[in-house]
C-alpha cells in the first residue's frame, strides 16, 4: 500500500526547491488534488509537469540560473572526455570526471507522485502553504498567470480583513497582486524599484485602489508590509503623482 505524505513531509520537500520553482510546485499539488477529486487533470500531464520541475531543480543544484540543457551538455562533454582518456588521447584525472558525472546524472526525484496522489490535501493546509510561499518568493511579476491559477483554485479565510471600503496602495504595475494599506510602504517600494539595474519607469507607478473585503484574497503581515493580495480591477486603479 502506498503511504500518503504527512503535511510536515510536504513542507520539507517544498523547502528543498529553489524559490522560483515554488509556484509550479503548488500548481502541481493543486492539480494532483483535482486529479484525485474528479480526474479533470490527467496522470500523464502530472508526470510531465513533475519531470519538468525536477529537470529545472536538478540543473539549479549546480547553478541557480542553469537550464537542464546546459547540464546535459556538460554530461555529454564529460562522457566524451572519458572516451578520449580510454583511447589515450588526453591525460587528465578520470576519477574526478566520473565523480562529476555521477553528481550531474543523479536525478533522484524529491516527490513521489504515487504518494502525493493518495495524500489528502486539505483546504486549510493548501491555504497556509500558498500564503507562506507567496511571501518567500521575492518577485512575482513573471509568474502572475501561475499565481492567478493558484488563487482561483482555493477560497481563503478573510476573518482578518476589515469590513467596509478602504484604500490600498502599490508601487509597480497595475496588474500586480501585492498591495498595502500603508502609503509610506508603497512609497518605499517605489523608491527601491528605481535602484534595480533593469529599471523601467513605465513599470513603476505609485498606485491607489479603493476596495472592499470581497475584492481581497488574503492579508499577509509576515514581512511587516501590511500586504493585501488581490487580483485588481485595473480600470479602478488611480495613479498617484509622485517623483
């Protein structure tokens, strides 16, 4: 019988992966739950997604910016070097190359798909996992579509969100999901954004949006940013003049 994962085990293997892979991993977990509930996600799609995640993770063990094809190229070159050593064409340390190849070719998966498929993923655990790892991923701009899918897959508890209309602020683009009710924090991020080497002024506005509790996905205070996460109605956003 296949043994389900415990919540602690899931937390542990999530921590093994590089932060940029976390959203894809959460999508994988959500889709495993969907497969279990109504078979709306095929097992082949889940296996393909996990293989892709594992390939990128494996590459990034050696270089946080490495791609799987770069690792494969190094493997191919290492094997070619071993052939040349055997043929007496080059005189270099064979053991060193073999050790490096063993490391490069070790693609042990951190997640057992059979175990995750029999694991009961509760709404509460999924909500806590999403909120915790949203905070751990520093930049979300290139992953908005993935986060949108994640957010639309669960209903969050909103007991810590005030009733009535209130105003939120943001520094960046209108489509971003991270907002704050503290204007000073938004101004601080507006200034910080200007310090990035690839700074583009058209992607760094100081923004204002009036919302109600119904508009909010969840509130997050772990980073002392008074952060409200929502998928905004861009037509209602105002740009605040700010130098």
